[in-house]
């Protein structure tokens, strides 16, 4: 009887592994984030559920959050709209930073992209 239970358990584990728990079927929480010392940024982002979007005159700490299943190409850039300071952009999935870039100086742009 115990051998039968072990075999059924092994078959169940194999079935779940190959059918119901694929990477493409897991929903994840994503976030674009902009921060820095300049305090005034223009942002372009792509790949979130709303498609391409642009935002003007946003401050440090700006975020955009969404959930998605599977992977897709994501892109975000932010430009410092002032004569000095820095800008940092991040793509975050489930609390983990996937991509990050910082640029410093007058009117600089920081960009991140990739398939996540």
C-alpha cells in the first residue's frame, strides 16, 4: 500500500510541475520607479498593460504599478528637467529590482529595458 501511495505522489508532483506551475502562468507584481535629487522629471514607459505612456513634471518617488502573467518587453526612461541633480530608474518585480540605472547632471536621461 505504501508503494502505491509513493507512486501516486510522484506522478502528482510530475504532473503539477509540467502542467500547472509554468513560469508563464504565474502572476507577478511589477513596478516602474523614478527617484533622484533633481525633483522634476519627464518619463516615458512601455510594456505595462496601458501600452506606451508619457508623464511630465513628476517628482522623485514616482511609481507605476501593475500585475502581469508571463513575460514581455519593458522600457522606461526618465529625463532630469533641471540644470543639476540625478535621476534613477528601476524595474521591480515582486519587490526585487530587475534593472536599474542612474544618471547625474543637467537634463540627463536614465533608461532601463529588457524582457521580464
